[in-house]
């Protein structure tokens, strides 16, 4: 088992990593099957075949290693038993009856040895998986939420609030972390791909207590029913009612909302801008 330990750990890591890749590929099959057409469904399925085959290949390797190291003690013991039994029977013919009597127990013992070795490999396998899970977040590759290059095409305008200060992305990125951002409602504008959403994520990174919400972000633990617009409206109202959120970062909050709800929430944001700091990107 000591010889097998490093190999089992390696296979455990490979199986775990490949399982994540396979689950991601299967998820794409689901989306393309129900939200795309036949062409997209087939393309996603073909793309998922390779990682799934790779996953089963790693599992098959582990099973081979598991059975190999579980059978080695038996393969060593059986020839020894045969040699000893042959010598014993040759010199004492009366011991043949005793050999026949203990043979079933011997087979049961060998079966227990096999089960014990199999359990040991499973323990090593699960132990390594648990260790991987405990260090999963810290082992993830770190990526910067926004590039060091300050976007030049982004504009920040004060829409409402006690301040009329004009902000630039560079000023915002260099604002001291220990100071609270000025109250008011600030609109971030720019062309597609200019980095508006990245700028919001960067602010969130510098201010952990801020609330960042966008159409692809689900906040809260309650299961919401209704259309996408209704769910967005409920989440927005919950965020606005939470008085602890002194810094709100809203990414295209008006997406999927009708004119009436957009006007209602827009009015609430104007009122909150007198006591809170709001940075928003409009749809």
C-alpha cells in the first residue's frame, strides 16, 4: 500500500480534475440542447465526448491499480500455501483431512485480505480527495479582476446626490481604501468591452462589504418564482431595503425590467443616493 500511495494520489487528482471538466461539458450539452438547435446540440455533445472518455479512462486505471494491489497479497500467499501443504501432506498423509477442513476458512481469509486491501485503497483515494477539497479555493489560479491599464473610454457622471464631483476611472481606482466613497449616484458609461463591469468588480474587490449585483448574479437564499424580470425586481427591492449596504454596485440593473418597474426603482435609487454611494451601469 505504501508503494501504491503516490500512484493512488495521482489518479485521485486526475479523476477529480477531469470530473470538473466533464461536468462543465455536460452543462453545455444541456444549454445547447434546450436553448439551441440541433446543430449546437450535436456540437456540444461531440465536444463533451473527449473529456468524458478521459474521465472513465482515469477511473479504469484506478480500478486496475486497486485490484492489482488487492490481489498481490493473495498471489504471494497462495504459492506459499501450496508449497507448505504439499510438503505437509507428503510427510504426513493424515494431515490431508485437516487441510480439507481448513480450506474453506483459508479461502474466506484470502477474501477478507482482498476486501481489506480494497478498503485501504479507497481510504487513500478519499483522503486525497478531501484534502483537495479543503485546498480547492487556494489552489485556484488567481486572476486579476481588472487589468492594470486604466480604461480611457469610460465616463463616470454624478446623477444624483450631495456631491457634484466628477470622477474618472483612474481617480476611482486610486481612491484610498480606508476612506468611504462620497455619497451619490454615479453612472458609468462607455462602449461595449470598455471595462465597465470589470470596473465594478474592481470596486467590489477593494470594498468587500459592498453589494455587487447584475443580471447573471443571484443574491439571497430564497427560491424565487416568476419571470426573469420579476426575479430581478425582487432581488433589487431586497438590496435596496437592506440599510447595511452603504455601497451599491449595480451592473445593468434595468435589464429585463418593464418601463413601470424601471421608473419605480430609478426613483428609489435617487432617494438612496442622498445617504449611500451607488455606482451603476445601465442597459
